[in-house]
C-alpha cells in the first residue's frame, strides 16, 4: 500500500478520537471505571499502531492487530472485579467497551468508514440497553 498523506492520517486519527470519545462519554456518564479519556486513548492508540503497520505487508498489519487485541484484552481484564457474592462479577461491559473502542480505532486507521459508523452506532445501542437490563433483573421471578 502506498504511503498515505498527512491529511488522511489526521482524518483517520481524528475519527478514532471522536468514535472512542462517543463510547467513552456513555461510560463516563454512567460513572464507570474506564470513561471518556480512557476509551478515547484506547481508540487513538489502536489507530496509531495500525497506521504504523499499513505501509508494510498485510501480514504486518495483521500481526499488529493481533497485538492490539491481546494487549487491550489485558487492559480490559483489569476493569473486571468479583462482586459481593460468589456469582457476581462487575466490569465486564466496561472491558467490552474498551475492546470495542480498540476495534473501532483499527477500523478508523484502515478507513473502513461504514464499519466505524455502524460499530459505533451498534455499540451505543447496546450500551443504552443498561436500563432495560436493570428492569429485567428487577422483575420478580
């Protein structure tokens, strides 16, 4: 792939910042451990790593993406904690949000705009289900 220009790099990184911030904003409003700045930085960092590998063979880009997935998995694991009961776990949605932000950052770096927009929209939709999920859990059985 030929080298991309500065404007294109700026656009792709800017899109990663915006997409990560949108998801992070939802987490921030809900006072979750990883919020606006964290998810924005995860998305931006993923885009930077991916852009760094784009000028190389597809195998290089694939390896960078594999590294991002692994590294972000560890970052997300740090947000997961055991709850008050044996069957209670907290932070899974935050960990998944971190992973989504990373994936969207990779998509931004590769200029897969339809994927960026649809993944961001679906991600927000899923995060908005928190109210519905709470009502389901509160329903007597």
